[in-house]
């Protein structure tokens, strides 16, 4: 599994990680087994959030006895992101995850609490060793500018955003901004939210042709296309051990510039939207 520098974080992080949104909607033992298989295959970047129902409890079960292997990320809801509320939310997440620290803690999306308060709480938590770094999620360029000003230069580790073949809006401005400021970009829902290109579309035919050349799958090719930039990571959710195995296989795939250009041509970027899409 390829590992890359994660913004300001000194520890290299796997380019393909594991998301946990809706991870506990079905059979919990299946979710636990899928996440454990992902860890075994090197997908040790595990992302969760206080908003994700019982996901933190599931992750806590998965990482028990393996905490030092994992780059663990969780998020505070904007409604909780006051100075005191952020600290309390983090401590609740740590209890559910059964750990003493998060590797990165994110503000889930821009809210009404002043960023200075949220980031002051992040810094307090970092001083206490309860988080090792912090970042944001669903921040467009104006939000990033405000966060850069509020948090201080070089403090944000990442921006987690919606990014998949059907939704490439971040390539217009957010991705270049993050590249210029040494901030990691983490793609959530990298296969879309139930709308991965259909089997008869030109896009998926190209993905399958490229996949056949590498002994890979169309989804693996899609993941590598999305992570072609050196500061981009992806956190697909796996609903089974087989899906986790498939996702992990993308970490070793190498696409040529010609193959990347084919994908770009058949599934084009599209116009810049008026606001950053999010789920």
C-alpha cells in the first residue's frame, strides 16, 4: 500500500483508507470483519465521525489491540464546535473509540461558531495529547481562506471533501488551493453515493478496458484516478471483506499518463459550480 505525506503530519499515511459512514447500517460483525480485513491489507487510515451513528463504537472494536497501526480520524459537528463543546465532543469520541488520542480531528463542515474558538479548542486538545493534528471538512476556498487566517499559517493538516468521478468540482479551485498550502485532500464517497458509472456508459467501458490491462477492476482504476495528485487520499467504505480487498488493491495500481488522459476525456471535469458540493 502506497503511503504519502499527509500535509503537515510527519507520519506517512496510506493513500487508500477506510470510511465508515453508514458502516453500521446492516450486520455489525460484517462491518467489523471488513474493517479488520482493510487493516490487514494496509488501509490503516480509518475515518469516522460523531455524526455517523454507532460507527465510532464499531471502529473502537476493530482497532482494539491495534491502535498504534492506525491513523485515526474523527470529526466534531459544527453545532458542537464551540471552544468548550469541541473539547467535550472529542472526549466523547475518544471514549466511544476506546483510545486516548486521535491522529487528526476535523470540523465536519463550516458552522456558526467562530473558527477561532474551534481551532483554539483543537490546539488545547493537541497540547493535551488528545489529538495529534487537526483539519477541516467540506470547506470551499473562501472557507479555507478564513480557516487559514483563524488557525494560523501551516496548522491545518487536511480538507476532507466530496470527490468522485461524477463530482470533480474540487479540481477547479479547492484542490489547487490545498496543493499550494501543503494541505492533504481526503476524498469521501469516492465511488459516489450509489451512482458509480453504470455498466453501459462510455466511462465505465474505458475504466474496464484500462482495468483489464492491469489485471484490476474498474473501481480500482477509479480510485487511482482520483488519487493521481500527490496530496490526495481516498476513504472508500467497504461493506464486506471482499470489497475491502478490492479497495486495498488500488493502492498498488499505477496508471500511465495516457490512461489518465483517457479517463479525463470520457468523464470530464464539467463547469465550476456556484458552491462546493457536499453530502
